[in-house]
C-alpha cells in the first residue's frame, strides 16, 4: 500500500485539486472546473478529501463528498454521497482510493448519517469493481434521457389588456395591427360557413384574407359591450357585433371569440355568433 496521508483539502491544494478534476472530468475546460470548485466550497454540507503523497505538496487523489436529500436504494434522508472520486494512475490498486472512501465514511458518520451512496457510468467497469470491493452494493442501473425544449419564451404574458387591444384593432379595421397579434402558424374559424365549424382559414395570409372579407361584407362592423377572460394560454372575448351588411341588412348579435395563444401570439381564433330569428 502506498503511504499517503488522507486529510481535508487546504487552500494550497487547489492547483493539484484542479489538475485531478480535469483528469477525472476532461470534457469540462479548466475555467468550468474552477467555477465548480468555488461553488462546491460554498456549500456547508460538503468536504473535499485529498490523499497527500510522501514529502507533502503533491497529491495522489481526491474525493468530493456531500449530502443529497435522497438516493436510489437508500431508506434514510439525507444521505452521504460520493460526488467525485479520483486516484492518479501511478498509485492505483495500492489502497489510496480505499483510504479516501474510509475518510469519507468517517466524515458522514460524524454528521449522524447512516447511508453512503455513489454512482458510476454504465461503461465504467473499473469503477463498478472498486465500489463493490469497498462494500457498496449495486441497487439499480438506469439510462437517463434529455430533450431540448428550445429557448424559454420571452413573450409578454397574455392578459385581459391583450384581448382589449386586439378588439380595438378590429374596431379600427386595422388589418396590419390585427395580424400583429397572430402567430405565423395560425387558424381562424369564421362563425358562418358550409361546415359545422364555419369557414376555416389556415396560415397568416389566409387569415388576413378571411378578415378582409369580413370587413368587406360588413363595412361598418363594430364590437362593443365587451368583456374578456384569460386563463393561462386561453382567452375569451364576449362582445356585441353591430353593423350593416353590403346587402343593407342591419346586424346586432352577441358573440364570443375563443382564442388560443402560444409564445404570446394567437394560434387559433374561433368565432361564434348567436342565431337571431
């Protein structure tokens, strides 16, 4: 067994600690490791243990030990956790790693912890063997997954004021302003049409054409006596539509818009009118 002294990290150890961290986790640049070391030292429930070579100054290994609220296979909480464990290649299989783990266990017991957990990548067979040799038992194997969700939306939240501004644009017959509320991928269902859902317009150009048709058919159309509600990404506007069609028909009807938003823009507008007899 190599004669090393295991102790807690000191400020003068940081260059060696950084060197070994870079060897253990080479995918991260030194700058990231330096930040990680600062963050690690800021926690009150962590310790960095180091194995000092004979003569002092140089290190042969380290262990980063902390606590987690829970760990797979453990019944107690919190649980001591071996977050990082490394031994230089020239002193492996000489008991250095075991000495570090023994010191980590002593640190955990001194804090009243009764269980010690760790992990290793599925393909890291040497680490599996080392854990088993030191009394750890395997409790689970898992493959973890991730899925990118894209950049978080920075759009302003949809509010009742959003719905009021949308209706104001309709009352100005301002197609440019109206279309500014719509997403590029959108759908508009008219209150009338050949099918049970009314005429359907898909995409911003088609929606604009459908709305232009509305203004052409009722040149003085106006929406008044309005009330609005918003729940999450859904909005409801209730109003009284008034106007005179190009055929001379006077119109006064109560109706609602059901509005669905995504990223602050309308992706679906579904309009309904009362049937007047």
